[in-house]
């Protein structure tokens, strides 16, 4: 994030995504950004816990999404995402959200046919 102070004309280079979210959008934006990350970690954990006896391929895919999420969060401490890399971040968030929906649908179908 290259930020420009409107009054002083100074520029600052923010290399922390969390701080960048706060500077660009305020405290509420930074808190919501952290809540999204926490919710995604929680979703991955719940899916893995609920599918302990599920298909190995689905479990390894969800586990890999958790690892990718962890990697993104660790890089947020040293790199502010710009331009096209943001697409991969949103793709990961969408993939985790879709796995939650798939898990709910599969659970409902199993309960319905039992």
C-alpha cells in the first residue's frame, strides 16, 4: 500500500496487510478482516472435525486450504497484497466457503437417507 498524506504530501509504504487494511479502511475494516480470517480457520477446523471418517481426498483438500490460509496470514505480516495476488486470496476464501456449504449439504443428505 502506498499511502499519501493529503495534508503533508508525505508518502508511507505499509508492508503489513493488517495495518494496511486499518489505514485504508479504518479500525472497523481491520477488525472485519481479522474476523474473516478467524472464521475461515474455524470453518476449516469444523469441516475436518466433522469429516473425520469422510473421504481422504476431501480431508486432504480441506487441510491444504487450511495450510494455504496459514501461508497467506503469515505473509500478511511482511507483504501487503497488491494487484493480481489479491485474486488468489479471494479464491481461497471462496473455496473455503464453498467447502462449508458442501459439507452441510452432504451432512443433510446423510441424515435424510439414514
